[in-house]
């Protein structure tokens, strides 16, 4: 295998990506200064404000026969089709708020199959104007009153490899980090995130499985299992912002002698603030601490992380979504005079299933300070948004 060649390409690509980082930061700074009256939805640009009253006419003319007067669905006796298990109930806020307008728009413009949904959902792209489609979406949004202020799906930004987002999720992620140099070692995290009680609260379970090489060959074992509860505090589609806090506990399930765990229970509180700009540029930030119960085995530390990126998709943001980003990661022990370790992580997320409910992310994490004891890592994840249907559905 042409190992040398591929590595050479890797280094060049990496340098190019890193050179792109300052440009991205400039974009972000520009986004702040640029007066954004309305951070337009991640996947939708309105030429003018949508008119829900006009949308009601469209709905009653073209949609009511299947979706019903109330948005739950026309009486089954009147509709001759079998409802798919992803059948939408537009009055169910917890179910509809996480769907960005762009997902709906894609299904309305190109029909159900374009999104791996039922072929019974017709394409209206030739029948309705862009304005009429935006209007009918605005009307359908009104079928759920969102009295509980559930965060809107546009604020569910592309998942970064390390920085945790603010949006409460319903997904399963399998994420692997492998050392890029030195003795082979890797950790695979199996992460389950699900909303509990309402669409603003999320329970997270993270089970890491470690592999490492020793003198006697391979060794493997479970690491410290994390349980965390995240709560969205504030979100606004108008400003494009969302803020959450999480309280977590890391159980000492990993064997610390083999380097698989901290050897003590740790508490991990953090806050996440994400900002989406009208150009579909985004910034995700996270600040938190790891607070071990027994500080004689593991010191207290804090971390701060940021991901800046750009979401892009062909077909006016209705096609496959590509999200290049760069993360900046820092940790520091609480001890006086301790130094801060910085890493840079250029990466890419891309949707792989037609329904866009299965996504991949990959990147390269490089220490930039105190590089002697710390390895570069290759990272990769596979994500399944459980709320959008079964893993094996929605590919064709
Ligand atoms: C012939 C019946 C029919 C008509 C007419 C119809 N739909 Fe649908 N629609 C469906 C079906 C069936 C689904 C469910 C697809 C699935 O989940 O596989 C659906 C799903 C949807 C979805 C959800 C897409 C998603 O991302 O989950 C939206 C939004 C939608 N329809 C909007 C409309 C609008 C707007 C109109 C009128 C302009 C309309 N539909 C007319 C049958 C219909």
C-alpha cells in the first residue's frame, strides 16, 4: 500500500485545512458585525416574511385531503393509503420542532422519495411557487403552538467530533478516536442521547471501550461511563442562538491501572452556547470542568472548546449536507501555574442517507502546545438520528 504517499497527502491537506482556520474565524467575526435581523434558518432563506394566512389556503387546497383539517391526518377511512411509521402529526410539538423547515421543504418540493420517505407524499415543486411553499410551511408550523418553547431544529447544528452541542438530541453515535502515531491505541464511545420529559431535556449515556497495545499484546476494557442530563435554557430562531447546561457524572468503571479510567468518580458540569448565522456559518462553544471526588488520583481540570464551521448543501440547501469545521480544544488543571493544553481539529461532517438521518464525521486532532507527551489522533463517528426513522430505512 502506498503508505508514504497517502501520509504525504494527509499532511498537505492538513496544512491547507489549518490555513483555512483563520479565514473561518474572520468569517465568524464578520458574521457578528454584519447586522442580521433574522438569522435565517440553516436550510432556508426567505425573500420576505412568509404569510401563514396565504399558506392556509394552499394547505386547504392541496394538503388537507391527506394531512387532515387539524394536521394529524385525514380520517383513515377517507385516505386509501397505509400510513408509514414516520407519518407526521403536525400538532405534536415535540415531534415537529426538531424538524428544520429545510427537511419539510425538500419533501414538499421534490416529494417523499427524495428524502427516503413514502412515495404517497407528492412533489409540489412544479405546482406551487417558492413563496407558496414557504407560506404553507409557516401555516403548518402554526398547527403546533409550541407553548413550551421547544428549540427549533434549525438550531441543531452539525455535530462536532469533541465539542458538545447545545441542542437536545435523539440519536445514537458511535465515535472512535485512534492515536495517529506511536503504539496503536483507540477508544470507541457508544453514545445514546434521548430527550426525556420534554423536547428541552436530554439524557446522555456514554460507554467508552478502550483498546491498547502492551508488551503482551492487545488489552481492551470499558472506560469510565458517563451519565449526563442536559437542559436547554434559552433558544431563539430569530437570533439563531441556543444555550444549554449539562450536569454529568463519570463513574469509575474503567481500570485506571491500564489507563482506561480516572480511578475515581468525577462530576462534569458544562454549558454550551451555539450561534447560527444567516450565511449558515456556525459557532459552537462549550465550557466545563471535571471534578474528581478523590483529587489525589486525578486533579481537577477545566476545559473550553469551540467549533466554527460552514454548512453547505447543493440545490438551495435542500440536498446532501456538507459541514466542514475546525475545533479549538483546551484543557487546564486547576493547580496554580498549570499550563493549558491546546489542540486543533479540522474535520468534516456529511449526511450519508437520503433522509439525512445517518451522518458521518471525520477529522484529525493535533496538539499544538506541550506536544511531547500528547499524540495526534484520527477521529471518526457514525451518527443515527433515531427520531427520523429506522437505521435501515430512508436510504433509497
Ligand atoms: C396524497 C396524500 C398527500 C398529500 C396530498 C400531501 N401529503 Fe404530505 N405526506 C404524505 C405522506 C404519506 C407523508 C409521510 C411520508 C413518510 O413519512 O414516509 C407526508 C409527509 C409530509 C411531510 C413530512 C416530511 C418530513 O420531513 O417528515 C410534510 C412537511 C408534508 N407531507 C407536507 C405536505 C404539504 C405542504 C402538502 C400540500 C402542499 C402535502 N404534504 C400533501 C401524503 C400527502
